[in-house]
C-alpha cells in the first residue's frame, strides 16, 4: 500500500519553516508496520498549486492524508479536489 502524507503550507509568506513532527510520527509508525509512506511537505518547499497538482497527477497513492489546522483548509480542499479529478489516484472519488 502506497501512502502519501501532505503537510500543507499554513503561512506561505512566513520565512520560518516548521518541521511536520506529527506527520513524521505517523510516517514512522506506518513504516514500522510495513507500509510505503511519503511526506510531501508543501510548507517547507513552498510548492505552487501547479507543482502540487502535477505531483498528485503524476503519482498514484492508495491513501492520501493531510496534517493541518483550519488555516490550511485551502490546501486540503485543493488537494482533495485535485485527487478527485486525477485518474492515477486509486479510488480517490470514493474518499470525498
């Protein structure tokens, strides 16, 4: 099973970048349980909407999860909409 954990950009104009500790704990637990897991850190790399859409379109995942607070809703909504319209993301429409 291929799992993607997304850390959305919470404060894109803030030069300070915060390590996604919670997602890292989850990724470690998934890895230890034998799952393939990646963290896509939009906040650290300041990926544009186009870059995020391309990444989600070019890669297929069985599970996609977002770690966020309410101020990151724009990214969560964008990611969910992108996955629902992407043919490479398995069963994405079922999750929305």
